């Protein structure tokens, strides 16, 4: 269990292989379900079982507070002897402890609403029920939860693959943010005022920024152009010609605007300090922490960078570690550990008493 309740921002630290990135991978599986992927083989495989233990179910649980109500979703997969494909062992969604639906293998039970009787139906046990169960209205708890889960921001950007071209609009960027242009267009179509917030942040980190345009360059095809200017003149750059760090600033601007426009969202950013100069890291991380604190949502980051680690407090920094490769990931809050002197130096020395 990842103890992050009550924190608007959390930092995960630990040695390579401790399980930090795995948190994002687990969230990504849940996100894919909410976005409509229901075939188990498109979500997980037998290789994903911990240490090859096929006799123990692979289980995912998430609990979130939305609109002063607690939503809990659980799904578990199993691979019985003789089966070639994984199947669902159990699945459920509950709100404040009251079931919306529950499922054991192929049997799905829908909780009764009003005077209606409890409904039951059978489902292929190789399919997940969440994308299939019908929503009654946008205010239906099922709809609220699925939309929140689908809009998780799980980010591991690869700047070299990111361009400003787009043929569509989206509020659901991919993990590597290769569809940045589509996300930019979708966010401004959904909330035009978001540009003002993006512009305000970007001018802090790139003071000579003048404008970002997204003109049509063909039928239903757009390409972002970034304009810089100062007393000496102006420069128009295609988005793909920005540096890797500058693309990181652009992604950060969209995260901040998205959380205000259609949040609160949960943003998991794996090593957001990548591609940044040392003097840029602290400002970058603190901008994200401050924004999520003031506007709701939750920001989770992983990092090995000393400047990023210093930007978090002991109360919201979690150390992930394993005794060995055969053991499970263990989690401790930094303020629960015995640390001699500065945390950064203790981590460098390997002198953190667990």
C-alpha cells in the first residue's frame, strides 16, 4: 500500500529496482481500463506475476476521494492450472463502502438503485467489467470514477519523440506525451482560459516567450509554433526544435492548466527533473507542488536528483526499498527513519537506518 492520503504532493525515492516506476505502471494499467481496454491480454500477462508466483493472484486496488466520497476499485487476476490466458478472479467498485457492482469470475452483480432489484449478468472471464457496465448519467458514480481514472496524468516524457503536430484533440495524453499537440489543442478547446495560466507559468521560466500558435497547415492538421522576442528581434520555432528541457516546461504548463481546467487530477511524473539544469529543478518541482496544493488533485514524483529531493519535506517523502530481489517492495516515510545529518548525504553514504 502506498500511504499518500492527505498529501497534495509526494516524492518517491529509493535505489534503482526498488519499485518507484512500478507505481506508475500499476496506475497505467488502471488508467487503460478506464479508457476502455477490457481484454486482459492487453493489460497484463503471466510475466507480470511477482517473481513468477502464478499461485498468487495479481491484485490492484485504488482508493480516492472525489466530491467528499470515497471510491474504492479492486481487480484481481489469476492464471489457474491448465489455462493459457489470465482471467478475472474478482472485481468491484464501491462508494463510501456501498457497492456499485461486484464480480466473482464470470458473475457480475449490479447493486440495486431505488426500487430496482439487484441485477446480475455473466461476462467473459477474460474481460474486465468496468468499461462494460453501463453508466446511467454523467453524475452516476460509475461515470465520475471512470472519468477521473481515465484522466490520470502518468508521465514519462521522451522529448525526442514529442512534436507539436496534431490531427485531433485529446484530454488524455499518452505516457510519453508524444501527442503533446493534440493535448494542447484539446485543453484549449475544452477551456480556452487555460492558455492564460500556461502563458503565466512559461514566461517565468522563458521570459522572452511571446506567443504559442497552433495554425492549420493542412486539412485537419495543426502544428505548434513558438515565438520568442526581445529588443533584438523575434524568432519563430517549430515545437520540435525546442530543447528537451524546454519541452519539459511546456508539459509542466499543460499539467498545471489541466488540473485547474478539468481536475482535480492525479499526476504521476517519473523523474520530472530529467533534462533540466540544476538551477531549474527546484523552481520546476516547487511550481508543481504549489499548484496542486492550492487547486486540489495530487502530484506524485520519483527522483534521484538532490535538488528535487530537497524540494520536498520529510513528511511527504517516501523511501521505497527491497531487502533483496526476491523480497517485496517496502515503504517508509522519511520522518519515521533514523537519519544522521543531512538526508542527501545519508543517501549518498547509504547510511539510512531502515
